[in-house]
């Protein structure tokens, strides 16, 4: 089970080497960057230079990086004119694009590197490594399978039911799991209690991460709405200026025709009108771009909610099928127990250790299959000697 400091670390994830940050300039996409945090914990960004980000949270970087870039000036060509444009904080968006991978080694069938997914636990990492290696079974020996023992199968069923409770809570947007189905299992009380505690910890951790990402999307949508409204007001002002310049041209044409004003004034009035019309076209383009950005963010927000619900539903169906299969295996195995090792001894469950680095601190944690993982974790599986 994770210690309190490690549990807090999950909720306030520190950036580390190997993580990928995405920096987006909402009105100047040519400056967008995806940068990998180097071994020294630094990144390099336009207008900010080299920054040390290791050990800091994404929320801290979202506040600090835009401020560092504020006031930076770049040249931009608009309607044939070269303008100096200053960067404002609300134009800069910072997100965590990719987490650094985890690693699984030891008594697994396919050790190696795996991509980290938010909410990932030890059981899922071992499953991605094609399960725990069965070192007591060979083609020329007796049919010896550790997993056929009812106690081992029941422990696996407890884990599956706990994960199902987690997925249901996330699907329903609940802050806690419903432990009823776990408590009804005929398993040792300590196993049930541990599974429920870990499931509740996972729900709290995953909800915190999801709420942070959804809150960021919500803020982005509101900022985009503000930019659209500002663009509409600017367009309205420019429309009035164009109309005024057009009226000035009409009036000047009348005066020139009557010989009251020289034709040079008419030429000047027409030039001012064309300039205003050109600026108005640029303002319209800015407004359309702001509306496109707003629609894209709203679509991304809605898509995130839909995809999350579909993933939870699909995982619940998979877990329900696994639970049904385990129940059948338990019923069959209790009718005639298979040997567990070549001496007829009950083989202990594998020991799982997570090696984790938090800042300058290296942790070695004995865990269970339901323990949540952090990016960069190394999961080591071994059997007791």
C-alpha cells in the first residue's frame, strides 16, 4: 500500500525527465512546441530559453511559463505590413502531452518498457507484460499450475471485483466505490479490506487527475469565448469606421463634382476608405479564427467526456467476463485441488516491488496488484525463494 507521501505525489504529479510538455500559442501556432524534459530536468522554449521544470507540477508550470513569456515581442506580417506583436499570458497554454514510461521486469513473460496511462495500476502493468511467468510448469512434468488453486483464484477475483468497482465509480462520477460485491466474496477479511482501501485510493487519485484536466479544458473554453466576444466588439467598431469612411468618400465626390473641393482630397478620402476596409477584413479573419478555436475546444471537451464514459463501459464489460470465468474456475478447482509445486507445498503469491524516484528521494515499496503507479516507476516481480 502506498505511503501518504506517495499518495499525495499521485495527486500532485511532479514533472520529471522523459515527460513531454506541449506549449501552445493560441494565436500564433508557428511557435507551438512539444518538448521532452531532459535528464538534467530542463527544457528549452522560445521567448523563455532554458527552464528547469523537474520536480514542479503541471499547474505550477501553467502559471509560471506564460508569465515568463509575457512582454516578449516578435515580428508578424499583416496585410503586407510588418508589425511588432507582444505576447500576453492568456495566449500561452501549457499541457502535459505524454508521461514518461514505466518498466516491468522480473518474473513476467514480456519484461520491458510500457507507456504510462493515467489511473494505471500494478495489475494492468503486469497484464501488459503478458502476465506472471509460471516457473513451476513444463511440458514434460506434471500439470502444475499455481493459478488453479482456489485461494489464488479468489485473490484474483477480489482484485477484478475491486477494479470493476473503481470503473463503475468513475463512470458514474462518484467520489467513492460501492464495496458491496467485494464484501460478499468468500475471501480472507484482510484481503477484502486491502482491496477496498486500494480501490478507494485509486478512485480519489484518478478523479483528482480527471478533474484537473477537465477544469483546464473548461478554463480554455471560457478564455476562447472571451476572445470571440472581444473580436466581435472589434469588428463592430471597425464596421462603423468603414461606414464613416464610405460616407466621407460619397460626400467628397459630391463636393469635387461641384468644384468646391480639389480632386486630391477625394483621392485621399478613397485611400483612407480602402485602408479601413482592409483592416476590417483582417478583423473579420481574426473573429473567424477565434470562433474556430472556440468550437474546437468545445468539441475536445465533449469528446473527452464521451471517450471516458465509453472506456469505462468497455472495461466494466471485460472485467465482468473475467469475474464470471474466475467464479467457474473456483467452483471447478474446489472439487479436486491441483498440486502447487513439485513438493506438494502451497506456493506463495509473487512479491511485487515498485522502485520509484520522487525528487532526490529513491523509494522501494512493497505493493499489491491494485496499487496505483506513477510515471517512471519500475515494477519488479519475483517469487520467494
